[in-house]
């Protein structure tokens, strides 16, 4: 029974590490990815050896699979807490909302405003780049000012220059 519990625990550690390794690799942070990969492979080999060497191999395989599924949930939760990287919000508004734009800028968000032509006339677009750990805060502010705003969020892989770094430093000093 100890081996079965150990298999479950190993999976609950292994899969979140696998998740983080994958995320770091996708984000181009290969040093962290390789370190996580080394730990991941050690746990994987050890866990599989327990599955195939025990008397209860059928039960061990089921526990291994259940642990894998639970590990995915844990890995996703850990990743959402870490919120590694950046997000870009593209916000479409029916009118130019100066109070929203000013509040976002005061809070350290870089906001670029575009004017365009929609089906029903002028429309405004805000382009906002921020750290992922501030995305929920940013969404709340926008929804408070503009509940009918159309918002698209995506993750940029690379960027260079602009207001973002200077704005983030100012925001850190205000906290």
C-alpha cells in the first residue's frame, strides 16, 4: 500500500513539473525548462519502476493515471498563480472614455488609443500590454468603466521598446 500512495504522490509532483517545464519552454526560458526536465525525468523513471515492479500492478497503473489527471489540475493552478509572461488586451469601445484611459495610465498601464470606423460610426480601440499577473485587475477596471466593451486578450511572445517597462516600474513603486 505504501508503494501505491508513493506512486500517487510522485504523480502529483511530476505532472505540475511537466506543466511548468512545457510553459517555460514555450516562453523561451530554456534554462528553467531544462532544470525542470531533469527533475521530471528522475521522478518519471522512479514512478514507472514502482508501477511495474509491485505486486499490485493493475491498481498501480490506475493510481498512476488518476495521479496524472490530478497533477494536471494542480499544474494548471500553479501556473495560474505564477502567471508567467505578458498579456495584450485589445479593447473596443463605442466612445472615447477619457476617465478609463486616464485611470489605466495612472495605474502604470501603457494604453494606446486608436480611432476607427465601425458599422454604426466611430469606434475606439485601446491596446494595452501588461504582465499576466495584472490581467484580472485590468479586466475589472475596464468592466467597471465600460461593461459593454468588447475585449480580446492574447499572449505576445516577444516585444521590444515602448512604455511597458517604465510603466511597470512606476506601478511597483506605488504599491
